């Protein structure tokens, strides 16, 4: 997290700035494309289709909130004021804090 949220004297708070770093389990472009098509959405470009898992993740985390700003960029390029409030291990199976995906969501893999 960065910004006014880290300053205890800021009142009222504006939005919460969140840096998100993640890894993909599925990297095969054909499998990612199949996953995107299975979503039922239409895409303007092939690149949009390949970026769908990332877009879906950010949309899910943001939940249309006007009070959260999620960036995928390295925030150390912008500020030296940041704090990690939650981190998941690389191996999600060993992270007891990680919430498993909903049972109705399936990933397309080869």
C-alpha cells in the first residue's frame, strides 16, 4: 500500500492505492486463449484475449470500488513510502492464509 493510507494524520482518507504482483499458473497462449473464450466475453484484439486473466483478476479484486486503485507497476519507481500488508507464498498450497478459488471456477490447461 502507498499514499495517504500510510499517513495516520490523513483524515478523511481518499482512495487506497494497492500494488499487485502475481504469477500465472497457465502460460501457454492457447490455454489462456481458451480460458478467455470460455468466459463468454468478446475481445477487440488477440492481446486483449491473452490479457483477460489479468483483467479479470483486477476486476475481481476492485469490485467496482471507487476507493481502491490497483496498479500492476512497481511502485518503488514512484515512492519510497510503501508497506506490504499481505503476501502469498509462491506455492499457494502451503500458504494457510490463501483463499482457494471458488469451486465453480475452472482453469483451462493442457
